[in-house]
C-alpha cells in the first residue's frame, strides 16, 4: 500500500521565492531565469513498483542513476537506486500524486510533495559551465557531465540537484530559502565572466 496521506493529494504551485528582482544576465555570456511553475514530488519505490509506476507517469523510471528521463508533462530525475525527483507541469497534471497512488495500490511506495520547499533556476548561455564552476566541485564539461545527467551536488554553500538539459542549459533545484543566495552568487559569476570576456576581446 502507498503511504500517501490524504484522499487525493495534488501538486502545489508556490509563489516565486526570489521576490521580483532582475535576474543576472549578460549577452553572449549567461542568463539566469526561474524554472517556471512546476510540481515537485520525491518518489521512493522498489523494483516491484517501477514498471507499474512508469506507465502511470508516462516517464520511464529505469534509466541509470544520476540521469533524467523526460516525457510529456513529467520528468523523472533518478537520484538513487530507489529514489526519483519528479518534475511536472503543475497546471497540466494537478493529480500526478493521486495517479501514482492509484497505480501503486498493491506495492509499497513513498511520495512526498516538495513543491513548496524547492525552487528551480535555469542557467543558459555559452559560459554556463564557467558560471556554475564558481561554486560547483563537479567537472561540468560535456564529456564528464553530458546532457540529461542529473545529480545531487553543492553550489557554494547550497545543496542542489543539477540537471544538464542541453549543451548550454542547466536546471538547478534548490531549497527555497537558498534561492536568493544562489541568484546573488550566480550574478557575481556572470559579471566576472563578462569582465573576462571583455578583457580578452580587448587583448585580441
């Protein structure tokens, strides 16, 4: 049986934790934006539940650990052998948690809605790797961290989940209380990369 509480849990759609300040941006360098309204569920499930839940989600759960499986309306980030962070378009699938519960009636699972705990940031641009390198210890080149790699890591003092969506696009999941801190940190990194680029252009 699922350990979901309540009759039909829904995905929340929290307000922005950033409060409206202009987000960092430098043309030709990098741009920071909010990820938009998404629902976030932490799913824990054993092997017996994976096949059933994959059909209910419309997104396979059998991808390798530290990878993302993208499907229409829902993305599954596999963070461990039995753990996934599910990102869903809140407006299009308010009943995702309930569909999971219905599909898993005969198996043990855990689903926790963290929509109001987390925030999402997106960083795009040719210098996205360099901007993230200001505080992330992982090698972020395409060979070491390819498209659809997703893993827990840190960015300076904040624990994050980092997902590479494209060659020059990264999605960051972070606790809402740390979101303004990350925006400020990334803003300094964007400014530094823009200054380096300007100096290189003059020297050239």
